[in-house]
C-alpha cells in the first residue's frame, strides 16, 4: 500500500505558491490547447490521495480520468514495471516480440465477456483502440459505415473526433472529419421525452429505424457504443436498449463494438460494464484502467474477426510497450487480489446513499436532477431548480468549491452540467465519506 498518509490536508491556498510558479513555467512552454482541470502540480499520489508540490493532500475523486483504479502507485504495478524497466524498455513487438504482450492478450481473452475464441491487439491510447476496432470491422465485413450514438465520446484522432458527439472542446475548428460516420439516438433515460421507463424500447426502435432507412444495415461495418457513456455524462442507456442494438447487429452481420475504455476493469463493479445486461460484444476496446497509469490499450474480440486484417495491417511502434504490459499484469493482479469489483460496488452503495441524502435534505437539493452510474463511476446531473434545464454554472461552481477544500472532482456531460466521481477503487471508506462531506458543504456555497 502507498506510503502517503491517507488524509486530506490543506496547508496553502489551492493552487499553492510552488504550483503557481510551475504554472507560470507551464504557460511559457506548454501549448495553450492542453488544458488542466486544476493547476495543482502533483508530487506524489497513491491510494485515494494526490499530494501536490506545496504539501497539500487532495482526496482523489478523478483517478486521472478513471485510469488509476488500483491507485497511482500500486505495489504490484510498480514491482512488475520496475523489473521490466531493468530488463529492457522497448524492442517493438513487430520487430522482436516478448512474453508480456502475449500474457496481457491471454488475460484479456480470459476476462472479457463470452467463451468464444478470442484474440487481441495492443496499442497506446483509447482513441487508437477505437480506430483499430473500426479498421478490423471494416476488414472483416468489407463494409464502410460506422454507427455511433448521441452523447458518445471515442477520442481525439480524426476518425474518433468524427465519432465523438460533443463539439467543444473536442472538435471545434479541427475538421473536416473522416466520412462514413453516422450518429443515432441513445436511451438517455433522464431526458427521454416520454419518460425513462419508455426510453429503452423507443430509443432502440428509433435508432434501428434510422440505421435501416438512412444508412442501410448492409452498409454498416460496426456499431460502436460505450455501455456507460463517459464524457457525455455517465449516461447508462435505459434497460433493454443495448440488448436490442446488439441483436440488430447480430441479425445483420454488423460488428458490435463495446467501447469500455472508461467503464472497463472493475470500474462499474463488474470486469466490464456490458456484462450488466449480458451483452457479449464482438469486439471490446479497453484502455485507462488497464495498466495502473501506464499507456496501454487493447482491442479484444472474436478470433475470426480479429484475424481479418492482413499481416502488418495492425500495430504501431510503441503499441504494447513491455513496461506498460508489465504494469497491466500488475494492475490485473491487484484487481483480483483485492476484489476491486466488490470494492466498486461498496463505493456505489456509499456514494449513492450519501448523494440521495443530500438531495433530500439540502435547501437547494432539487438542483440534483439525477443521480446515476454504477460502481465507482457515479455522477449527479445538475439542473436549474424546478426544471430539467441544464445548470453548467452550478457544476463549475461546485467543482471549484471542492477543489478549494482539497477534493479533486471532474465535470462532464454534453451540456457541461454533470459532476462525475471516479475515485480509485482502493480508496478507504473514511476518506470516501470525507470527500462526500466536502461535496455536501460545497452545495452551501451555491
């Protein structure tokens, strides 16, 4: 376990003087397009704590955007990656391969849904995984069209920007985008016009109708969806939606791709979020939580689909880097040994209970329009009192108030009005509750 004391400590203004000094250097040297949620410079991190260069300790409700699920310095990740670092840092798997890459692929075949024969290819980032999943699906089906969904997020490369729904900050000014990408409705229960209870059936029927009439099912190579939509606002598609879309894909020879980059690896209390409704995707993309903070991603899927690309058609210089593979094996070891699925389920129980209590007892609690998510992927959607009108200014103000008191939180959502919580799965319950205390107090500042 980490040596950093697992307690919140605020000893300076946030950001403190050393962070302010580093921020001035950053502004002079780093491109302005690279943003930061909070200009606090990290010195150490582990467990549920980020310690900054000024000695402040922040409770971490972000996990580097769902990456450090096992903590930012997990013993098994550090041990395995350090040993690999001493042996060799790189050969390029496409030049001379190494066992770590193969072992990660074996673990992925075992852990991902379905008992069919599976193979994997490893890359560096989530966007690369999604882009390669599309390549593989196109090679397998000999079709070109890709179907994505409202509120979806898939990355920042040209193709994945085109697949991403939200314009700012991901797409503005960066077009034109890759062709043959089509967007259809998703079952966003909280905002579905006829009510959440109807969203699954109605949205899936509408999406299937649009695909059939506007694109033609025979032209679709892949349907790509996040089983819990991440940047779009931690939207859980209403029950029945995902099974209907997956069945439509199966009936029409379309490759069904589950983008589990943010939701995978115990984040939702299951190894993968698509397991919640028994979905077995043809391909699954993973990254973020896979390697304890080291850059690694994967496409895993049915062996016959994965083998459709010609030899040399998949890869990349750094894809499946040996140090990152060692980190992934350490992260998976930690997830198994500590039962991080169970810990995620407990985090959900604590967070949802506390957030529901806040909504009922706070004078301004009705601005919490929706409490949603699974496991340690929980969010509140903030609205103007008495309406469902998005309140992005409230989300921003709450985040700012939390940051000032030493709790790192993130916002998201197509309308910018969602406060999302992604604590490390190893966070202590006392620290979790303290972070929630700060969030509750922050409502008093609105």
